[in-house]
């Protein structure tokens, strides 16, 4: 409520976040997922320290298609490059892509969804009809068309994925915000003459943040796989830059002779996506007010 | 719920590691079959199954161009051409049993067989040949052939005269690839009707084409060169190479073409399959299409000497790593092959020319299609080793070829060459008015010498002019010939009768295929 500190899970008071953390820790699977994710992030951040970038893009004719060994933990690929190094360097692009695209899509979705839900009427109608039209186009097809028009590469891939993702974020945020804007304290704020922008960003969105965070977390996993999918068909990150989807694409031709080339990047994608999903599950339970009452 | 998720995670991990374990050498399905049992598999069958490289969108060869859904693999079974390829890739008799140049050397007389009939029973003769040629001349999609031959005239019922457009046209190989000779009687009923029921003189007759686009053919028992062994042929739509190999191993197919080089290793390990690998009529090139290359000769030379051709071939899994020693493919150069030997990889020379060039450290682009990713990375590594920064840009095929002419593509990798071009044709691509003329280095002297080449009908005199032109073109360093391109096809080991060379141009004679003795 306006002017009062309501004891809800979504009010950002230190003690409440401690409560959220306590509830989260009760979910052992989510905690394991978080630990895995932290390890992956640390490997990605310190990739250059662990293994030099040049060595993972430089070809080596003498060491092609070697299986896993002490010298090359994940083996080498068809160009003689160390696969372990390429997987951890690839984590940078995949994680960065997933997080950045989610953040940008979230921002776009928040602006459009919150505006549509808050103002309603014609504004809501116009925004949602445009969103509906965009959602008629299959997600991947829309992303592919945009990449084809703009050319391949990280920048155009990011723009394409964000544009293709904003509609679903908008819908999700709109539905969440709709439940908040109908609250009495929002009506009270309006009657007190508080500006609309202030109401949206100070009262509406903070009270809707819980489900938004959960959905965003799960979308990171989906966007990592979308990036891998675009790179798999040659429309994303260009060789020799290590990116998990690109690596999978190169490995498909070698699947029978050198399965390690497809297993390790595939595992990386699966584990990362799974960790984000499990994290999202854990957050869902931790942010659920009914859990706080236990 | 949490236990179920943990269980799911453990199962997924176990599955993945299980797959890894299965990745070690495994026996092929029929390794332990005896030779006679294997023969039974294929000899018992009355249908030969061929996995093609493209879907056959039409079987009418006269109203379409080769780029628009015409599957030559199907065409060469239903139709014949005037000539055909032998096992060395040399054009030999087919519907024409002999030929000779006219006195002035401007045309060739082809003497036709008089014992051939079309599938509809009508006779094959000079009228049918002229009819087929005239249709090609009239079709806007194929009228470009007038740059190679300008007319086909009837001399008598079994003799035609084909007039060359230039003295150096590779007329004989062209006549082994087209035009396909159709039955005028059948074609006059209407092109649409003909496309549904094509009629030629080939070893196989058209039976049907299903909604799956598979083409079904039946043997022409009255074929002039002998009835085929296999009574039926099915030409299947393309599939991924690894899937095609599995289909061959499971006896679901008999022949697959254009298998990716990395699959050939699997074929080597399987006694039931044979990979026919050979060079064709093309070389893998690194070409220059725009600035700074067009005006910076030293930069072109630096790149020329920096590229390690052996590594490029090895990373692309070619069966051999033999660098190109001629400017153009050896089969194309033919008798001219001994006129010139070109240099190859030399890092010291590369660095020396880079020092002299105007290269300012900018990142240059290298455009490729998906098939060239490995070679591109090899080239990128070679150039970076001497200090040239390269960015690889991968495009789909149509966009890739469009990039050559819009001025944004600085370098590109492609296969270049075909049996239908001569050395002189290749040299003509680089004159001022040629296909690449706009964005390559050239001089008025080069244009002048090529003008002489194009009008010199004396073979000896033309040879000397070609030698001079080759030297000039080489010294422009407009391209980096890396290695002769290999092509392959894989077939069941029990089969024989394949032409190992013509497949480079998708010319397969399935009427000659039969079980080995």
C-alpha cells in the first residue's frame, strides 16, 4: 500500500531477501543448479586465465580429432583445437548472449507490457494487437528473417532474438501487471496525483517483480538455445569464434568418428539450460508468499 | 517432485555418457556376411536406388536451365546426348557415332546412329537433333549457349553440323552433357504434357514421380547400347551424407553422391561399400573481388604465398593434399597443362610482399558458404600468421554468389571450373568485359591478346597465344589456386560399371551398372 511498508515477499527489505534465500536453500536441487551455474560463470569469466584465447582458435594439423586425454581433457576438434578451451570460451558468448538478450527483451517487455496494462483502453489494444501480429510469426522464423536481412554476427543475432522475444515478454509482463494495477494502493496513488510514470516504476513493477524474475530466468535458458540454434545453421557467431551452437554444427559431420566433438558442447548447452530452469523453479517457490508463511 | 527432477538429471547424464561409449568403433551391420550373401542382397533386387544431390523439379530439359530444378542424374537416364564420357572423362560416341571438323575449322560434323528409336517408338534422326537444339536456342534460360555454339543444321537424315561460336569452345565435352535429345513427336503434344511424360532415347524410361519427388524409371529393353541389368531405378531426393551412408550400409540404397569427405573414413572401414574418389574439372580457389586487392598487387601476392594449400586440403578432409600446380584445373587445361607451372606456399615471400603492400592492418572479409568453413579457418590462420586480419562471413549459397558482384566481398572461396569451359574461356573471364573483369587486375595488353586468342583458328598459333595469356594472368595474381577439387560417390561393393570421372559433372550412366562377376 502507498505510504506503508507492506510485509510482502517482493518488498526489497534486507530481512525479506534473507527469507527468500532461506526458502531457496531448502530446495537442494536448485542450490546444486546455482553452484553449477556459478562454476560455469567463473570458468567463463576467467577463461583467458585458464586457457589462452589464441590457442583455441589456432589450427593445429598434427592434433586433429584426438579423443579426451590428460593433455586435452575434452579432446580436439577437426581443426586440431582444444575442445575444453573452446567450450569454456564459448560459455562467454552463450551466457552473455542469454543474459543480455533477456535483459533487453525484459526491458522492452516491461515498457510495452506495463504501459498496456496500466493505461488500458486504446493504448492496450494497439500495443497488444501489434504484439499479436508479431506472435503469429514463428519465433525462430522471425529471428532467422531478421538475421538474414541484417547479416550474421553477434550484433544482428542479438537484435533479432530481442525483437523476436519482446512479444512474449510483453504478454507475460502485461498479465502480471494487470493483477497489480487493480490494487487499491495504485488507485490511491492516482487519486493523490502521482505521475503515471512514477506509479509504474515505483509501485507497479516492484510489486510484479517476482514472477517477472522467474520467467526471465527460464527465458535465459531458452535464449541460450536459440543462439546455439542460429549459430548451428551458420547465421550466428562466425567461425573460428568458439560458440556452443557453432561447435555443434561443425561436429555433426564427425558424429560417428569423433563423438566427443558433439558430446561436450551439447552437454554444456544442456547443463546450462537445465541450471537456469532449475534456478527458476527454485525462485518460484522461494518468492511464493505462501511459502513465507511456513 | 525434487527427487523426480534429480532422477531426470541423472538419467540424462547417463544417457549422454552412454552415447559417448557407443562412439567407439562399432561393427557395421553386415560385416560378417559372406560375399555370396552380399551379392544376393543387390543381385536379387531388381531396383537400383540412387540418392541424388537435388530434387528433380522437372524432367523437361528444353524449357528450364540447369540451375532451376533440373536433376541431371535423372536426365542422363531418360535421355542421351550426342556424345558420352568414357572412364577417363574423354567424350566418346553415343547418339553420334563419329565426327570431324569442317575444312575451315569453324564447325563440327556429327554422324548419327541410324538404329536408335525414342521410347515412344518414333525414330531418332537429324530432325530430332535440330529440334532439340533449336528449342535450347529459343529458351531465354538456355540461350547463353550461343556464346559456345551458334547453330545446329541438318546436313542429311543422319548428319548434323554444329557451328562453333569461338575457335576454342570445348564442344565435345559440351555435347556429352547436352542438349538432351527429346522426341519431337512427344514434345509437340505440349511442354506441360511432356514434363509429366518425358520421352528420350535413354537406357531407362520414365515411369512415375511420386509426391515424395522420387523418380521411378524402368529399363528400356531396346536400348541401342544394350538393355540395362537393373530393370528399375529409383532416384531419391537428397539426404545428409551420414544418413546416406547408413542407408547404403542397410541396403536401402545403392549409390550416394557428393558424400562429405569426413564420411569417407567410415566408408573405408566398411568392406561392403566402395568410395570412388577422383579429381574433376575444378580447382578450389581463393579469389579477390574488391579493394584493397584490386589495386594492391603486393597484397594479392602476399596472400597468394601465405596460403598453405596442403593444410587447406587436409582440413577440408580431401583424400589427397596435392597443391594446385596449374592456374586452371588440369582436365580443363588438357593439352595446355604443360605450358605453365605455378608457385605455391612460401611464407617468406608472403611477408616480403606484405611489407611492400599498402595494407594498413584493417580487417578484411572472407565470404564463404557453409561447405567452406574449414578451409576458410585454415586460410584465416595462414593470413593471420603473417599479420593480415581476416573475418569470416558465412552466407547461404544464393547470397554468397550475389556478394561477388556488389563490391563488398573482398575475398571468397569457391570451386571454379567445369568440363564445358576451355582454358581460353577461363582466361576470358578476366578480360575487361569478362565476368570478373570489373574487379580484377587487367591491362589493355591482356585484353588485346585475348582478342587474338578468340579469333585464332589455327591450333598451333593459338597455343602460343594462350601460353602468353597464361603468363600474363598468372602475374596478375588475381586468384589463389589451392588444390584440385575432388568429388566422390559411394556405392555398394557388389556393383560395377561406374564411370569414375564423369560424376564430377553429375553424369552417371546407370544403364551400365550391374553386379560384379
